[in-house]
C-alpha cells in the first residue's frame, strides 16, 4: 500500500486489521490495497484489488458534520440512490476508531472511464433522470437526508454562508463587488418565488461531470454520493453543465456551448412525463444562475479555508489536481470571467433555455 494517501488512517496495519474484521475480507492482504483512480477533494480512495470494492476515507465533512454523522449521512445517500441502478452499492461502513479517525465507507467499484464532453451528455442526463425519478418518500421518511421545505431558500442560505468569506479572500475589488451584486439578485429572486411550488426529488447536489464514471456499456454512473438531499432537480442539471463545473475536474475540463447545454436539457426532459417537464422548465435558467453563484462562492470559501494543514488543506491534494484547481479558481474568480458568465446566465433567463 506504499504511496497511498489516506488522511486519518493511523497505519497500514491498523487499516488492514479493521478491514479484516468484515466477514468477506478476512484474508485481505496489503498487496490488495492500491490507490483508486479518483481525484477527490474531501476523500481518499483506496481500491481493494479483485474485490470490486472501493474504500472511501473522508478527510473532512464538507458540511462540518461530526465523523459518525458524516458516515451515517453518506451511507444513507448511497442507500437511497441504489434503486436507480446507476450508483455504487454500499458494501459496509467502518466506524471511526483508532484505525480510521473519520471512519470509511466501502462501496461497489464501478468499472469505466471519465466523462467525455459533449459526447457523454445524454448518458449524464439519463443517469440524473433515473435518480430524480425515484419515488419521493413521505416527509417523515426522508431523514437523515436534508429535505428543506423551500429548496430555493436552502440554496440561498448556502450561498449566503459561503459569501461570508468574500471579505477575507484575496479577490480583486471588482470581483468582490460583482459577487455582491449577484448575491443581491439572488435574494430578490428567492423572495419573489417564495410562494411558488418547487419541484422536488432526490438530487445528488454535487453533480459536476468529474463525479460520474462511464461504464463500458455506455451508461453513466454517479459515484460521489456525499451530499444527496431532497430538493430541486434543476440544481443537478445546472451543476452538470455550468462552465465552473465542466472545467473543475482535470480529466474532464471541457467548455460546453449553449446549444450543447440545450441538447442536454432536451435529453433529460424527454425522459419525464409531460406535466413534470413543464413544471421543471421555468426553473432551469434561474437555478443555473443560483448554482453558478453557489459554486463561485464555494471557491471563495475554499480559497480561505484551504490554507491550513488539516484534511481540507490544498496540500492534501494530488499535485496535478492542486495545480489545475488553482488555475480554475484564478479563472472563475477573475472579474472578466464573472462578468462573462453573469451576462450569459442573464441572457438564458431573458431568452429561456429552449431544449
């Protein structure tokens, strides 16, 4: 297992001992552990060779949850999405302890490759649709997953929290002012829609293309079920296709045209019943703008918080991922990029996102 980064793993021997306690892994050896080909920011990933399994070791909870609650939430995410047939199955949960400070999940390994854009857009749309069309549980049965009564208000609350870091981040004054203008628009928009019914389903939340694997069958699987919740499916559709999402993973790094994004929406909406498609369509453009602001303020927050030495540190990242991410952040947070994307998203609102 030499060379495997695993923040919070006490030692190779301790990790192996913890894994061997599981009935089907009693004969596991160190030679059967190797780095998995994932560029995760909040997790280390270890492949169990020949077992068809991946060990997800949290470095940090992106929502600030204690280790036990973080594992419980993530295990619920995998369990709820499993019926879609397009997410990894949950194999086991290793609780926090001497071997693993934050515990770990063992999930099914999905064989395949990284997403290629725009070629795989239809597969991404099909995957998200299968997840979104899962039966919606009664409100009392949705716990522990978040199920905000007003998903837009919850999305705005996330943006507000992250925007609190703007004053502490090394941003150009023009960029900070532009983000404050966008925040003012977001507040007005969410207030104006306060009494409108919002379509809701199980969503994965962090649906940027780097979190999918394309199986040899051509089907796309969503593999990073950390932040699923019950909210607006338009959130996932936006995060799968925005510039700040498609460039985020160095193995994807693509820029979609407006026409390619429209075709993605066409593929997705074609999987829905007519009434559901018509109810969702008016939300596509404004939610894209909100999700772009969510992503951009997340970049601001990470720019501030990643300076330390804990599991969220940029120093914990693979050197290639770190260099790519820093280039992306410089781009995403530049006044020119913010102005360009803001103009494009406003145009989408004015003209609609015709699929």
